[in-house]
C-alpha cells in the first residue's frame, strides 16, 4: 500500500496544526459557529444528536494492521470502544469530544492517517473495488490512480468551497464493485481499440434526493490526462453549479440542466487550457504510484492439494463449508482466497466493530495475510490474501469473536446508515429497522435460497445507505413528525446500474418485516429457475409486488 | 483610508470602492464589470468581479488591467477561487485582490490560487490573516504560486 514520504507527512502534520488552531479559536469565541462549520466539516467533524461524529479517512478502503490497532486504541481513549465502517469505506467515531479532536488527529497522523475532506463541500475520499489487485476479473489495479487522485484532491485550493460535496470512484474490473455510476465522477479503466488502457469518464451520477445514473462524457482518456481532465470538470462545476439551493447543487443537476453534450463541450473548452500543462501525469509518477501496489510475496502453492484439503474440512464441518462458500471468493493467485468478514451479525448495528474486534483483525491480518485489511462500501472488512489451507484456522478465530456470520451478498448483509439514533440529519431511525429485518429472516437456508439480494437502508434523503441502488431500498421519511418508511425496488449498483422505483405509500416501522416478507414471497412465487431477485423484478416489473403488498387484509 | 494586505504587508488602499450608479467613475475608482465593459479606454482601470461574473471578458485585456478585485459576499461561495486561478493561468500579472467576507482560514487557499492582495470586510484581523497566509509550507497541486505539482518536484 502507499507509504507517506516526508512531503505527505508534512502536509498532514500541518493540517493537524491548522485544525488545532481553528478549534482553539472556536472555543475561545473567535470563530463563529457559521465560520467553524465548514472548517470542522472539512476535517470530518459533524456535530450530531448526542455528540460530535468524526469521520476518519480510509483512502480507497486500504488499511494496515498498525493503523487498525491505532484506531482500536483511539476508540478506547477518545470514544466508547467501538467504530463504524461507512459506505465511503471510511471509519466513523460517534463519541469524541470536540476539544480533544486535535489530539486524536495528531495520533492518527503518527500512523499516516487523517480526516481531511471526509465531509464538507469538497472532494471526498475516492473509493474503489475492495478486491482491487486480487480480483480475477480485473483489467488493471485501480489503486495507483486512486492514490494519484487522493494527492491531487487533498487540500486543493480551488475546490475547497464547491457548491456541494463531490465524490469520485474508480473501477478496474469487469464487474463494477465501486458503484461508479452513482458518483459525481465515475472512472472505469478500459482498453481502447489498440489495447491501450485509459479511463472512461462518467459524470453526474449520484443518489440523494434526486438519484441519477452517471453519463459518459469521455469514452477513453489517456492516463496522463487524468488530473487535467478532472480539473476541467471541477472548474466547470465550481463556476456553474447551483449555489442557491443545496438540494439542487450537486453536479448531476448541472449536467441535467446543461445536457450531457453541452456539459462535455464546456469541459473540453476548459481542458484546452489545462491539457499538457504541468499537472499532466508523467510516466515516472504513474510508475511510482504503481510501485506501491505490486503483488506481495505470494507463496507458490499446490492449489490442488490445498483445495482437496479445504474440501475435506468443509465436508467435516458444514458450518465452515458454508462460510467458505458465502464469505470467500476466488483469488487471481492459485492457492489463495479473498475473505470478507461480515460486520452484519444480527443484533449489532451494521458496520459497527468493537475495539477488541479491531485489535483481533489487526492480528489476523498479520497472521494470515500481508498485514493489510480493506474496508468495503457494503460496510464489511476484507482480508484479501489468505492461503486456502489457512482458512479453517482463520474461521475458528473469527467465530470466537462473533465475526464469522456467513451472509455476504445475502439479505441480512444490508447497507445501513447510522440513522436517527445518531445522525442529526436523519428523518427516521434506520438501525431498528435493519435489526427487525435481520431478526425476522435469520434462517440461513431461507436466505441462501433467496440468492444474492442487496437491501439498503437510509434514514433520510441524503441516501448515505444507498437505498436507491439496493435491490430492495428502504428510506426513512418524516410525516408530520412521525417516522415512516418508503420502500423501493429494482435498484442496482452494477454496470447495468438502475435506480430503484418507489413501491407506493410508506409504512410504519413495526410493519417493515411483514412488508419485506410479502415482497420476498412475491418473488419466490414468480421466480423462474435460478433467477435472482433482481432478474425476476426486471422481468415482471413492480406491479405484482405492489398488488401483494398493498392488497387489502382479509 | 481602508487597509489591506498586499504581497504579505499591510498597506493603505489607494483605490475607491466601485459605484454602480456612477456614469463617470473617477480613475482611482474600481469599475463594476458592466462599467468596465462599456468603457472605451480601459487602460489603467481596475475592475471588480462579483460571483457569477466569470473573468472571460477580461482575458483579452490582461496587459492593461492593473487590478482585478474578486468580491466574496459569502465566504462559502467558492467561485472566486476559480476566477482567480484562471486569471493567473491566462497570464494576468497585475494585482489580484480578494475582498469581502472570506475568512482567515481561506487566505492560504486564495494565495495558492494566485491572489496577492486581501481585503477582508473586517479590517481588525489583518495581522492574523497575514499569519495564516503560510498555514501550509507544502502542497500537492500545480498552482499559480507553485507552477509544478509535487510529483514533478519530489526528489
């Protein structure tokens, strides 16, 4: 993974010093609330319902074991002993003291971490595929480009006061695991006719109040132009994005208003002056970045022998076999598998992890992989390089810590924002809904029979829980001071991305498990052969679901 | 006389604020973009841009303009950062001044976008603003004050 040099360290240290001064001025009454607001947000600090919430950046979801241990220690020293993995692959703390945040940031800086631009109207953490570098379907590793974008976007002086937040995602594989169509800018590594790899550039995707699928404005961009082209897009947005209404301020609204062709034209006009300028990437810089993401020292393993050993372990202990089937996946190197650790055990808030579990994960990363851990936008963790023969012993350790829930990709592996229990923006609670659904559908055989199913829950329009791109999406809404839940169906974050359609009038919290059950029953009744929920939905449309859910009670 | 920061020092302002109503603004008076556009002899005249007034019309006259003021009525409106950087990238050599309701914590970004003069609405904090010009000693991007991005300077 990327390692800071003296320059990176200096920038992060100077930001800590600057933020310490800003906090002191605020506490001394020299900065107003309105002035401190964007300054603290650009350092990830929200003032929430119960306490401030601090969002720590995990650039493109990559952590090492030292960093994870530091996070564990910070949750003990500054918080209540747990952390939360966000849908931008970041880590959130729910209970830090505002006055202690500068010290907390100084501790993070000692392990090359920070909270820069994890919130606010600026360029946020760039996200990518959690299986980058190990996925069998990968054209090229997206992480070097994520790191190049991270550096370019960090404390960018021109783009710190944009009309609204700005999110970039990069995908380098056949299957899109980074939801690039739902980002302000989505970048896909693609080969042109000559076989040369560059970027397809999508703009104007996004969720929130007005969900939109991103549109391509450039089918193939030479790698060296990546940053100048991004700069041209951001400059058009910064100058022309709406600032009169925060709900219409995202780039998607500008792209819609101008039309994709006119927007592309405006970008090209800006780009003329930036193209081939000093920000043009050099071959040296690209290879320097790539040098941090070379394959680790994999052992040459006898895959056949490993697999047959695994098979007999699976046969002997079906619970283990089931976990292998659901939570591990193919690796590009023979004899290895990538393991997803579910943070979706029933009874625990999705994405939450305790300090002891964080410490354990750090130990397991050192013991079973090359000391790296990834966070996923589905709010789980990944150990990307585990020898097949070691899976059983890893599983035993995970089981002892409550981390072996075998539900990756299934209904109970839901994406869920912290909702009204923590977040001051939320219209409704999301955690109790998630828990009630997990509790209702806790029969694993039933879950597996349903097949891959993404259920996403957001507590408000801001859509942090990505409800628009869930196969089943749930949105908390406020109706005259009461919490209700709207259901939508048919969303997808894949390359055939789609925005979910609203089923109909919203429901009370206590009715939600019944509503989901009716939707699932409808699916099972209409399913042909091995269709997934999304296949069936796309074939039959929303009406059969609507009829069943809203049928008058007998 | 109002004061401002120019090239790191606190000095008195020799220019007068624009008067949109005036038909014949004095030569030391800043012009609104509209006044400037209508003026036949533009040389030596300073102009003030408001949010929404992109610098495009100025680009053919950059040699003749001694001062461009970019007004920030609201500190959260960041359009002026792009205006400033674009003016410098296109060759503007004169004084580039931020005026209005920007805050101290923005001056380091403004400086990096090419601004060399700062006239905050609240003059009482000028010294503190000077101190914040150098909140950062290193940066990643190519900007008017540092034409090479860090990746071209790393040793």
